[in-house]
C-alpha cells in the first residue's frame, strides 16, 4: 500500500510539473488574412508550425482565413484541411442556379423558354434585384461539407482552439467579431464579397467580407489574450500604373486600397516578439482555385524562410503532444454528436410556401442519423422548389437530443418576376429567325399559391398569352390551369413550300398531376379559331375553327435541353378535335381528327464523351388529307441540312444520334465552361397525307458543330448537310428547339 501511495504521488507530481511550463509559456495567437484562392498558403504555414511544435492557443481569421482558421479550430489537422479544401468543387460556388434536372417539370419548361438567366422582379411599382450577383447558397453548402453536421456553439471558445471570424457590418462599415452560433454561417459572412455575394444576416445585421474593415485582425487576437502573435498576410498587392487599364481594374484597385489600409494599421500592432509572414503570392488569382496547390507550396516556403523565428515559439515534443491531445479531446465532445439521431425538426419558414411542401422535399425524419451528404441533398431538394433566396439548416444539441433547424428565406426580389428569352438562328444567307420572349409572373395571387403568367413574344413569330395556374391540395401535386393565347406562326418560303402564316386564338382548360417531381400528366379541353394565309394571295385563305380534348404525359430529367450529358426527356400528346374549315367560294367542311405527338431525347456521358439520342413522331389521322395542325422539320439537330422549319406536313418521323466531346475539360486552368465538338447522324422526313408516307422518302442528314452551354443560353456554329445536296452553314444562339 505504501508503495502504491508513493507511485501515485510521484505520477501526480510529474504530471503537474510537466504542465506547469506549458501554462506559464506565453499564449500564442494565429491571425489568418483574407485572400480568396490564395488561402491555401495558410495550410502550408500551419504545416510548418506543427512540424516545429508551435502550439496555437487562439485563432482569428478573415474571409478565407476564417475558413482555414475555423477548420483548424474545430480540430482538423493541416493535412485534413488540405484534403478537404483542395478537393471541394469551388468553381460551383460561382453559380446559385438550380440544376435543370432538379427542377419540377413545369419549371424546366419555363427555364427552357426564358433562357436568359436574370434575377429580376417587379412589385410595389419598383424593379427589384438581389443585393449580390450570387446568393451564396452553393458556397454555404460547400462550407458545410467542410465543417460537417456539427451543432451551433454558445461560444467559439468551446472549440479545440478559441476562435473568432471577422466580418463587416454593411450598414455601419465597422468590423464585427463573430464569437458564437453557427461556425459555417460565420465563415460565410466573413467571406461575402459585397455586390458579388449577398450579405449574410446574423443578429439582424447585414454582414459582408471582413477584409473591408479588418483583413488582418491582430487587435482581435490581442483582446482574446494572445501574448505572442503569428500573422499570415495573403492580401493582394496594389496594381501598378501600367496594370490599371479599364473600369474593372480601377474598382479592383479601390478594393485593394481599402483592404491594404486596414492591414497596414494592424501590422503596426505587431512587436519584436511577434512573427509576420507574407507568402510570395503576388500574381496569383484570388478567384482561380486551380492555383491552390501552388499557393500551399508558397506558404510552406515562406514559413521555412522564417524558421529561426518560428522556433522561438516552439515547445518540447512532450508538451506539444499533450497540447494536441487536449485539442483532440475537446473536439470529440461535439464530433461524437454527429452520429446521433435527430430528435426534433424545426421549420423556420420565412416564405409563403406551405410548410408541408417544404417538409415533403426535405424528406428528413425524426430518428434519422443525418450525414453531411444527406443534409446537402435535402437542402438542395428544398432549394429546387425555386421559391427561395436561401435555404440552410443547423443542428442544435440539447439535453433532449439533436434538433435540426431548417430555415427558408423567400426571394427578396419577389414575389412577382420578370423573365426573358432570346434565340437567333441563321444560315447566313436566306434565313434568319429571331425570337424575343418575355413574361411577367405574379405569384401567390390566391391563398393556395395561385400563379398568373403573362407572356409576349416578338420576332419572326409573335404572340401574346395569359395563363392562370392554381395548385390544389396541401402538397400541390394537383393543379388546374386556364390559358388564352393569340399568336402568329410563320413558315418561310423554301423549295418545298410557299411562305404561309397562321394567325389564331387558342383557349385551353386543363387539369394536371405532378406524379413525380420531374413528371406531369394533364388532360383538358382546347379550342382554336384561326386564319391560315399564303403570301401568294392566289392560293387563298383558310379560316378554321377547332375544338376538342387532349391528354399529355411528360417526364424530364435532362441536365440540359441544349447539350445534355445525362437524363431523358419524353413528351407524349394526344388531341381529339372537331375541325371546321372555310375557304372562299367553297362550302364549309367538317372533320374529326386525332393528332399524336411523341418526342424523346436522352443522353449518356462518360468523362468527356457524350452520346445523345433524339426521336420524334407526329401524325394527324382524319377523314381528309388537309389539317392546319402541322408539324415541322429543319434546323440544328432537326435535319441539320435544312433551314429551320423548312419541311412541314401532317406526318413526321425523325431520329438522330449525336456524339459530343467536351473540349473545355482539356483546357489547362479552364473555368469549367463546356466547349462541345459534336457531330450528328440524322434521318427523317415530313409527309402531307397518309398515302404519301413512304420510308423510301426518308432524308439522310448530319452536322458537325462547335457549341457551348452557359447560364445565358446555348450557342452553336456548324455545318449541316442532307441527301439531295442540301447544305447549311448555321449559327444558333439561345434556345434551338
């Protein structure tokens, strides 16, 4: 027993004396500045600090420095931060537009028609836009993948290393030190570049990039208790006179001046006992994340250059191991809750969307153990409703378990929106077709989410339409809609037909069901009254009246309507009509008709290679050979050897196989913009009546083209050819369907 007491006393004395020097040493604070993609240099510095046993007791960061510093404060090692940061798809953060395949079927059709990606609203007699080019939705979700599904903190002092993030209050221009709450949200606020990314609201304050007010927050780390400071500055240098050539350069220079002025003031707060590290990152981009490996290497080399000074911050191997173990022990206290099930879900719904709709798409239930990947998918599903400016989720750990809190924010530039579409197709000789479309959409005109859409189209073809859409039921899968449209369809003269114009008024009433998010079934009644006229007046005009019913079935999960790399789009339509025709000097004729339309497009991609299949079929079965309900062929990937809609008739058969190679992926340092080199093999034709349908008449066609697909619409230029000597050199901008 005496021996046991002696051993216990000796062990206790050894432990106390081992910790005593560590407690008496000066507290070390690490300050990491902002600098965008150059932030990987911070990881390089961290690696050298750990290699030489430098303990960090406090950490403060701005912008990308808040991100790297936050991960380190959570308990991630420099190697883990490197793995996370260098493998995130940062380029995706430059767009908050919802992937087409995630949208509902009706929203896909709306985007395809109004292909100019503008966020523009009109209400209260005012045009409205978001307060940033980017909403920050995608960037926040990337940060969440980094931080995992950790809960909010009552204080960032709870972290493995006490931590602060610096942002700027947009209303006062003063620095705001974030010391509690969601670490992901703190990172987002610290990095929200004004006018580029929307401000982040925390405690009712509009917060933006901390670099404006304090890009190197030495003073903040001093206030936390740091006695010695290591400050890493990756701010951009001022441009030279010769480098300032345009307005953008001037704006960038003004931003750099503002940021550098705050840095100069903070550097003056450093003393001889502190360490200032300035990696040689001049010339590196703040927005091109492909330079991160280069920036990381520069961080390592710059730290090694000051190795003698770094060693004055070092402690013994034993003390550093104890320091690391203490940090790991603290981090386990919140990381262990990640694997616990959700015990409650709170919906903070700041929108007019019914909570049950949000919950249905969120699809996370009490009792679920939620991973960061599952949470991202759940948030993306809610955001894909296309009704929100921001959708975010946070965990709150309580004595009763994990509470998952989902926040949805309505679009600030709504509830009414303006949409625009544009297309131009030309063969540089005889045919140029331009279309400009616009729509004013009023949302929530009824308590159950009624929508009123008003459309105007001008150009080669023109029209005006109004449509009222009324969802039904709590989850709004069912709907009714009524539509009235006055339009003018035109077909240019070609060797196959004269020029003709169809002016008509169409009314429609339908009842539909979204059987899946990307699928729709609809039936209803339709009536049409019009006048079909020829440019050659000797051919006469045909007045007609048509009424009947229809059924349509659709499914669409293509990732792009123009240059898809995955998914399928299928649309099937049936029309039963009673048609009445009247032509000068002839008796009225009556006809019963059945019209069938089938269109399919599917894509399959592997790496840079994509194969696309296209098929369409249309027919009108009636008692006479004539019908105003005609179908067309001609144009890019629609018998490419012919100009747009060069062939018209009552019956159509068409098929194509397209191969595309994405050259954009092969461009070193490219932005990810796809550049497709494609070729197609096509076959099809259009016939006027049943008796004339002969498969021997099928026309072989094809094309070679170069195209790209951007958020502002597609563009393609190429050569089309067809049997019989038909050739086109075409340019297609905007939608081509």
